[in-house]
C-alpha cells in the first residue's frame, strides 16, 4: 500500500502546553485583540495577559504515538506506560520545527503507518524550550523590558528560564518609535506553576470533549522532581474524535496550530513580556 506523509499546516486536534502563563488547570485563553494589524495595549499591560500567533514559533519534537487506550502517567520512578501505543513518528536527534500560522513546512524524521485500528489517545515528546520571534505595533506606547518605549515592539534575541525560582523573563522585549527587526527569544519551561509542579491538566479543549495532561520528565522519562531534573515535556491527549486507520487509509497528516503560541503579559513593572503559549499538533488520516 502506498503510504504518504503530508506537510504541516493549520489544524487542531492534538494539543500540548508550552507555558505556565496559562493556568495549568484552565484551558481558556484570552486572545489578543488585533485591529488592522495593531494590538490593543490594554490587554497585555493593563489587564495583564493575552495570547496570539507569533511571527515564528519554534519547537523541538522527538516522538509521537497513537494509542488505543489511555497510557498510564509517568511517576518519579517509572516512565509513561506505552504498551497500547504505536510510535508513528520519531527523530531521535530532535526535529526543530519553525512553524508559522497557515504556512506549510516539511517534517523531517521517520513516519510509520500504524496498524489498522481505532486510536483514542495521542502522546508527543518535545523539548521544554520554545522559540518566539515577533514584531508588532500597539495602539498606544508600550515599555519594553530594556526600558525603551514606543508603539512598535519586538522580541529580543536571548534565552531565559521560566521556572519556580525565576517565574518570568527579564529581557524579552524592546520597543521604539519605528518598526523593529525581532530576535528569537527562547523560553525554557521547568515548572507548570510558581512552585515546582511537573503536571498540568486541561479539559474541554477548544469547546470539545478533548482533554490534555502535560508532564515534565527527566532523562529517563520519569516525572521530574525539581526544576533541575526537567529534560523534556510529554503530552497525553484524549481525542475529541478517534483517529481511525483502515485498509483504505493511505495518508497521515501531521499539523500544528500556533494561533495562541505566544503569550504577552505585564512583568509586574508595566513592561511588555514575551513568553510561550499553547500550540496544537494534529493527526488526521485520508
């Protein structure tokens, strides 16, 4: 049977969290208000938070599984139970995926057709780092974390941790009176809350019956015990609609939605902060 792999494009079935800025137990996201390409300043600065699609969103993916029943969660002494799962995609060295909303890209790595059957869960293993590149314009002047001010703002090249001892970046943004060329800001996630928390759950994703569990894991795939123990992020999703493979299935499509992949928020000093947000990785069949 001819089995093909399609390119990545915008869809939304399999979801994973990339930031604790969203409550770990809350799937609701406040979307930024953008009118004519101009952002409303009141949301991230006065109201404290909103989410939008960045110019570019970068993740590093390693493995993806389809499961016929719920995989058991990892613990501090055991990895996630994948006995009822099939590894349908992998790249052991990690596939760096630089994703833009509504833009297709090629997916490196090895894709394998699962056996015929009904798959109700998905699992994905990714790195706990997220790259955000963004240039934008506000309707009023905004202050960047470097002390600059203006209606034009952008992400700054650099890397910072979002952990229990460092709950927000300190140098992610710059602003000015004219358009700014953005740099890639990389956020490393090592907790789902202000105190170390290695698990997160969200239900009723996108108004559907889908639910998500996220796990920060160590090098053995065990549940991490502290910030320094975190090596990767593993997501387990109950699909709203099962993924079916039959003799007639010839194509599996992987796709990503980063419509809320960038968080914008007040760092506590009325300065604009860039951070990662939820992204969605998708599997569909033809």
